[in-house]
């Protein structure tokens, strides 16, 4: 089974979903708007994980960049009085990408479990630093300024809707760009790197450089997700970088599969829904419910939820 | 004729083993060179040094006058020296066609084509056609058309070998090093396979070095023979001369006959 050629109906589909959110959003209850926004934010991180997973790499520390995105949004408000959602996301992505550009020189040398654990270690270092930094609220974290966009602050009634639509628009754009990237030779190198790095080198490409690029793109996506989550929740704390947060992202990515750039968002929505419902029904055993649902997906849909939607030839 | 590849006094030790002991060879443009020698004689080491997989302890390698001794494998590939492997190195989870497309994608990328912002389907350098067409063409040439959509993982041994060689053609190499292209292929099929490979390679115009144990195949296809023994080149001449050299007969050809007997013995056992 191959995963080298991304599907072509992706762009119209992204557009249709975005339109549906814009049109149907006002009909949804507030909690659903919030749930969807958080799912979109986490889906962004998961999209970044998917890029790495396609090359055979699992980062156990993607929360590092989620957290950097969140704290960039927080710092913009706290130190510069900036509350514009788009600016938060752009700065969150830039800050995350910059850090990844530096750390990537180290990470891109490692594979397998070392890549995973090293990324987790880096994330836990940030957690430790934030938990100790008074000016950023230590373990309590800080509040985010109420969201604005293009200088306008939506009325309370509509805030959740505006945040969701903004987040969805950015996510759709990001997913379209990632889709485009996956079609470039560098993007198509992912499964090749996973399969055989020796051959990659002997074809004249640098696997390390390709991984470095993916790492930076993944960080930028995660930074956007972190900023979006921050503005949606209105609060950030160091737990954003904690390893369990990274675990959630891996969970979502495995749930979703790597077949489409839309899959991570679907996975995230399902994840958030299961969690919310399971928590409502039985607050003490929701983790078990989540665990069982992942188990079912792994057993019955080994290539993730998305395989329900794509009927591909079995090779 | 012009020398394209010049290996000078290469030495390589692995602990107590001397895998290259003063190996020198100047390879002429468009020639076909057969590398012979028993297992462990240093043929693969020679190829590994030329393609940058291992660095010689001393000595130098020049390609068209340029010192490439210190270059990494991918840089050597980019100057136009490509190789196949004794054990095929494929992308197991991808189809035959996709294996080809990934290779061509790298060629495009290295030429600054097919990036994030480029539109349309650029032509692959050296082949005036877009990647899909070039892929089909190369696969046809190597008789791999029927396997186009098969996963590399499930291919029979000989087909894996062919694909491994076909992949090297993507970059349109000026020098091609084939490490035992016919190993694992039955004696009857060897000639057909070499015929096909040489035709495909010559169609693109490349200098070829190939490692081969079957002396009939060597004398049929090679214009020149380098005989390896114990990390040294003990003969460097046209096949009819090299293969009748007493030392070669004793250490290489005899060894090969012995080896074949062993294989037959093993097959009968
Ligand atoms: N990477 C390596 N590490 C240690 N020893 C090696 C390595 N590569 C080759 N050798 C040794 O060098 C000698 C030559 O090997 P090789 O070049 O593979 O021979 P051939 O290809 O002619 O069969 C052998 O004794 C082999 O064991
Ligand atoms: Mg060998």
C-alpha cells in the first residue's frame, strides 16, 4: 500500500468544510464551537506530527511548539498589548519555526526512539523553565487578552464563532499548503526516507535536511495550534508543554492516519468528542474509554480513521 | 580516450583486514569495465570508496580532474556517479513506479525544478520529458513495465536487482557502478539480464563498471577487466588477456570455479 500520492480532491473538500463551518456555525451551541476550535488547534499539531510520521519519525515532544505558540500569543498580550488572533497565530508560528530551525540541527541527526525521546526531553525543559518563570505566571500560567481580529473585538455572543471561523480559515490554508508541499519532490521523499535512507542519499538527496525541513514545518503548524488554543481558552499554562499533552497529539495522529491532510482534523474532532462525552458519562473512566477507542481503531483501521473515506487499491 | 575516473593508490583497512591495498585504476570514458575477484577481495570496498560510502585511509579519487575523495555519497551522485547495490536498496513500501518517481523527483529538485512554487510538469534534466514519462520509459527499458504498480517489497529477486539499477538511471549518470547486478539470477537468465541492462545504460551513454562472478558474462560484456585479490588489483587488461593471466587463473578464476562447485554441492545437498 502506498502513501506517496496525496489525493487530489483535498482542496475542494477543505473549501466545502470551511464553508459549512461558516454557514452552520451560528446554529451550533457554544460548547460545540469551543470543542471544534480546540480540535482545530490540536489538529494543526497533529498535521505536523503526520508530516514527521510519514517519514517514519514520531515526536514525543510536539507539545513544545504548541506551548511556544501559546506563550507567544500570551506574551504578545502581556508585553505588547496585542490581541489580534491572526497576529497571534503568525507570531506563534514564527517563534516555533525559529526554535525548530535551531533545534532541528540536533534532532535531524536522530531516528527512532532517540528522536522521540529527545524531542520529549526538549519539551520537558520548556515546561520546567515556564514553571519557574515568574513573569509568565509560573505554574499558574497567564491569561490571554480577549480575542480581536483586524482591530475589531466581536461581541460576547459571537466571540466563539469568530474564533472558530478564523481558526478554520487558517487551518484550511495551512492544510492546503501542506498538501502542496506533499506533492513536491521533497514532500514525496517522506516514505522514501522511512523506507531506505541509504538509497535516498545515493539518489543525491539529504535525508537529514529533508527531516529538518519537516521538523520546522511541523513546529510552525504546532505554533499556530498553540496560539489558537490560547486565544480560545483565554488562558495558558506550562501544561501545554507537558509530555501528556504530546501524548494526546500522538493519539490523535494515530487515530487519524496519514492519508490526508484533513485526517488530523477529523481525528482531533473525534478525540475531543469522545473525551467530552466519556467525561460526561463517567468522569472517572474517560481515559479508559479513550484507550478502548484507540485500540479499536488500531485493530480495525490500522491506517487510521481516514481509511474509512479513501478507498484505495490494496497493493 | 579521456580518463573520467581516476583512482590513485587507495588504501583502506578494517582492523586487521586490508580491504584496499594500493588500488589504482584510470577508467576511460564510455568504457565497460568488469570487476572480478573472489568474495572478500575488495570489489565492493572499491565501489564504496568511489561513491563516498567509505573514505579511503589514503589515496585520492578524481572525476574529470576534480578531487571527489572527500565528498558525501549524495554529492558524488550529483556529479554523475551512481551505483546499484549488491543487495538491492529499494523503497519497500512504494510501488515500482513510485520508486522511480521519487528518484526523478530528487533529480528535479537538485536541478532547482519542481519546488513548492513551480507550476506545471518540468522536464527532467537530460531527458526532455516530464517525470511520469521518463519513469515509464526507464521502466520499459528495464522490462519492468509489468511490475509498474507492484510494491517493491513483493518483487522477485531478479526484478529487485533490475529496479535497483533502473533507479540509478534517473540521474542520468555518466559513470555507473553495478555491484553484482546478476547475483541471485539463474545462469540462464544472466545473459538476458546483462543484455537488457547494457542496452539501457548505453542508450543513455554511460561508463560502466560492474562486478561479476561469471567469467562468461565478463568476457562477453567487459572491454576491460580489473581482477581483485586480497585488496589489490592483480590484473588490469582486456578480458582475453586478464582471464588467462596465471595469477588471475590461480586466485580468481580458479576460486570462482571452486565457488561454483561449492554452490552446486550446496544445491545438491
Ligand atoms: N565496513 C566494513 N567493516 C569491516 N570489514 C569490512 C567492511 N567492508 C568490507 N570489509 C572487509 O573487507 C574485505 C573486502 O570486502 P569487500 O570489498 O566487500 O569484498 P568483495 O566485494 O570483493 O566480496 C573483506 O574481508 C570484508 O570482510
Ligand atoms: Mg561485494
